[in-house]
C-alpha cells in the first residue's frame, strides 16, 4: 500500500478518536511567477530553469488533535507532493508528525517551505536549495518528526525538533528524495536530524540554536563518480543559527560544518567543508523591504562530495528590493553575483508572488 | 436657593457625557469545559496556535460584526496590526497547518456557531450577551 494511502486511512481511523469534534479545513494558495536573466556568464552550469511559474497549495484537514497536512507544488517544470504529514497534537506544545516532511535542520526551509510569498528574497541560500534544483543537503525525508516547545529560563522558550526518516539517494541528477507518489524505497537509508533553539518569547522569531544531522546517502547509477566505485556518502552536519527579528530589521545567519565520508567497496575518504550565509532585511517606507545576503563556504574546492553537485555555489552576494504593493501580493527585484566551483555568473530576477487564504 | 443651584450644577458636571460604559467579553457555550483562559492563551488561540483543554483543541471564532470590535481585537487581543496579523496567520498555516480563526460578520451567525460547538471560544460586546443562558462569559477583555 502506498504511504500516501496509508496516511489517508490513518486520518480516517484517527478521526474516530476525536468524535464530537468538528471537521475543520484550511486551504492556502501561493502562486508566483519569475523571470531570470543571466549575464557575465563564465560558469558551465548556472540555472536549471530561467522562468518559473508555480503554485504552491497547502491544505489542512483537522479533527480534534489529529490533522492531515499537505503541500503540493505545481510548476512549469515539476509537480510534487512536497509535504504530506499526519499530525497528532499530543500536548499543547508537542506535535508528532508521520509522513513526508522538510527536515528541521534547515532553518530557512523549515520556516519558509516552498511558498515564494513568505520569503523576502526570491532565491533561498544555496545551502538550503531543494534537491531537484541542485541542492547539496537532503531536505525531504519520509518518517517521523516530533516538534516541541517548553518554557526555559523564565519567559524564554526552548524549541526542539527531532526527526528520523528515509533520506534521499545520490543519482546522476543530484539528490533524489523518497517519492510518495511513486514510492520505491529499495535504496533509501534512514537519516536522523535534530535542532534545539532558545527564543526570548513564545511568539517571537528571534532566537538562536544548534543543528545536527546524520545521513547515509547511497549512490545509484553514477556513470562518472568523483570517487571511482562510489557506493555511498555518510554525511554528518553540525550547525548553528541566529535570528534577530524586530519591527524594522530582520537578520538571519546560519553556518553548517559538514563531514562527508565517501565510501567505495575498496576505499573510503573523509573530508570537511563549511557552508553558511547571513541575510539582513530592512523594512522601508511605502511597503518596501530591502535585503542583502552573503553566502560563503570553506574548504569547498577540495571537497569530492561537492563535485557531485555542479551547481554548488561557493560564494554569492544577493541584493534586492521587495514591494508589497497590495495586500498579499508582492513584486521583488533581485540581483546576484555567484561563484561556483567552476566559474562565475551574475543574474537579475523579477518575481510576482501572492498568497490567497 | 443658591445652594440648590450649586448642587444641580455639580450633578450636571458629574453626569456621564457619553453612553453607558461598554465592555468586550470572552464567551463560550454555557456547558463548555473552558473555565478560565489567561490573556496569553487568548492571544495564542486567536493567532491560530493550538490551545488544548482536556486534550482537545479550542476553536476560536472571530467576531467581525462591527469595526470597533475589529480595532479592539487587533489592539487588545492579538496586539498587532492587521497586516502583521494576516502574515502571522499565513506563517502558521505554512509551517504547521494551523487553522485560522473562523470569521463571522453577523452576530446571529456567531452565536449559532458558538452554541453548536462546546470547544468554541469567541468575544462580543457584553450587551450582546444579555440574558442568553446558552452563553457563558469567561472574562472581560476590554472595557472603556
């Protein structure tokens, strides 16, 4: 039985446990359209797609403490069930999810997910890029995620997230997560992630925390792997992040230290590299928001693991302006200057994004 | 006679210059398991966060039957502007699949919804509660 069918059946089963509670629904549509122009191009690979029209659909069906929650992304180059989770609100501060989830060690993705409207910049930091867009870290897992929050140090709040699930595999096209709509779990191994963070209040975004993850990523069908006979990569991540969010300013910084062990039947090699970014956003008069982002890496040039990802961004500067011209609709202009492992390019992007609830 | 005039003048000055005082109250169905709800829980509830009583989530109903109530809701209950509130609701749906409070633009519809669900929580003018035995007041949220 497909996992998606299993989750639907579980929802119906759980609904009996919430007898007396009404069924409740929510639907959120986040469409966007983007045009990209690339110039000063000296890199063999720049962008997979130059135009993206997409609609991100989120739905919730809830009865009592049980909910079915999903995110389906339809664009001019893909259609995918990005998240599909059955949730149980175990206590007021703890929710247990099973299904396909976004791993919690990516602060950016765990906050913004796929909808373009809710992120200020058009692009996400490359370290948090999705697998099908050349991303280097696993983002989609299928398994269990437990999110919790507790009071700590007086009015502060300790938030935790732990998760374990089927990790992506490495293919010639990059990382490939387990697909709920076309399930094939033959090669996928279980990976684990965890994050812990402290926040000065329950409803504030400001805070800081630590991240950790360990994944075994089997290599399947590589014709010219960077390590002859590559069988799998053991990837371990340790990270730290901080967010300062006030009325006019928002500053977000994340750094990951990665340890990759590349294993073949005859040998294995270990390496370390680092990746991270700092983004600053400033609200301006007339519903404008300016933003700057600096992405960087350490020891990336020597990494064999990163050679698996030809679009990997070694360093990037991003500058842009967003205009929320009417309620729930925004126009964003963004300029980027990017250095990959093999070259350099610049790009300009224009995006319309919206949210309809 | 002079003394009487002075007393009359003082009474006139002390008399209220506006209609009788108003209050916005937090209300539930009469048999609701909700006995009390502090202001932080009320704020969380109307921001879409889960607030549980006996393991079941409460259902917030937003009363939009008049403009002044909207203003009081934003200033006193959720303590943010309408645009920030809208964004907070979007973030909750996007991150956690939280449900936004159901909105009612007519008081009669709100009262019907409140009566139909013992887990629902709403707010209204105290004068609108009147002597309705099906509705119980939990606390005063705002008074002028």
